[in-house]
C-alpha cells in the first residue's frame, strides 16, 4: 500500500502543474504607470523615460531614512549626469506644505544644476491628477523601484538602498 504512495503523490503534482497555469505560465508584468506634475509645475509621465534606466524613490519628510538617502541619490546622480539614467523622487507627504518646506531647504543647501534637476524630478503623489499603479507603500520607510530600459520593473527595494544596487544600475545603464 505504501510503496505506491510516492507514485500517487507524483501523479498529483504533475496533474496540478499541468492544470495550474500559475506554475508554468506567469503573465508578463505590466509596465508601471506614473503620471502627474513635478514640483516645477511641468507634466511628468514615466512612460517618457522608456529607453532609459529609472530609479523611482518613494519617500516622505516624516521618514528619517528617506531624508538621509535623498542627498546620496543626488550625489550618485552627478556621476550619471547626461546619461540615460533618471531618478524620480515621488513624495508621499499628506500635505504639500511639508514637501515645499523641504524644497526650500534643498535650494539653500544644494547648488542648483538644471541638468540634474531634469534627471531627478520630484513628484507629489497626493496631487490632483497624479496616478500610478505602485499600490499602497509605507510612508515612513523608503521604497525604491528600479526600472529597465524596456519600462519594466527590474527590482524593488524596501528600506535602505544597499550600495550594491548602484552596481546593478551601472550594468543596466552601460549595457
């Protein structure tokens, strides 16, 4: 009785695999959508970055890790200035006044650079007309989404962005 048990279990697993499309045919993920206006009142559409590599960074001024990471992101972007790499900083603050206060500090402490500003737009997620398909994300912890040249998500990082992610980005940008 027990000697035929492994064969029956194997037959059950094979039947499940054949009848369950989720085990053998995963649908391709849709390209992420992010449409709105940047803080300079210019239209923004993530789809316009197709053919380029993008790092989408969801953050808020209530998140100390986020505030610590933003200057680092900008410093790293200096090395990619003029290349096919963009950072989209998507702010999730409940009030636009919090984001505006942060931008005032940013203007006083960071030298202006028009090219870097183009490569790192800031978008407010709560703005009327903003839409995206990233779903609910934590407010007090950063979420980083790396998007390849094909417009599809390559990697999602919750929390601090590890240094080795820059190696992944370099590989995407340079290849």
